[in-house]
C-alpha cells in the first residue's frame, strides 16, 4: 500500500523545505504555512521516492538531504498518473494539475533532486481540507 513517508514546508518560495510532523491542507489554498500555497494550480507538490530508483547511492543520499515537495510518498508512481487524477492522502483529497515543470535556469545548476522534481514532481490543488501525517495511506479516488 502506498503511504506518506515525509511532510515538508517552507515559509517562502525559493527556499528549501524542511520536514514537519504533520501538514494541514486547506481547500483551494494548499498547505498551511507553506510559501507555495495560494490561489493557483500548484498549491501542493507531491513526489514519490520511486522516482529516485535509478540514482546512484551518492546521488540518492544527496537528494535525501533537501526537499522541494510538500508530501513525499512511497509505493505509487505518481508521475505516471494523468492530470485530473484525484488522490486521497490522509484526510485530504488532492487533484493532479501538472506533472513536472519547465526549468527556469540551466539544469546543471540544480541539485539531482530538483532535476527529478522538474521531470516527475506532481503538482496539485486541494479539493478537501484535512491533515496529513507520516504513515498515512495514499490512494486514487
């Protein structure tokens, strides 16, 4: 079964996200206290660790030191799901609005995790408010 393995937040854009014990996700807004929350199509970023399977041990270790996503999952290849897919994660329901994003600077200037996020990170809007904790299940609705 797919599950949440980490929840992360940062107060502003362009700053690293740091693990938090739980996330409060607000309908039509995003994660409470996160700099990317707001009235737009990328309120929440979700990433599955399976996207790092092809990396070397050193690259993977470097990736595990920084976070760009709000919710890290294990057991579901999120980037293979179509836009419009609804996900129940903990108490909240999210809808996938975008998969990956364009680079705004030279990809060689990004960390390995950022490069993967640009290719396989999943962006969502919040359809139903609720809390998310480590260990919560992830399912397609």
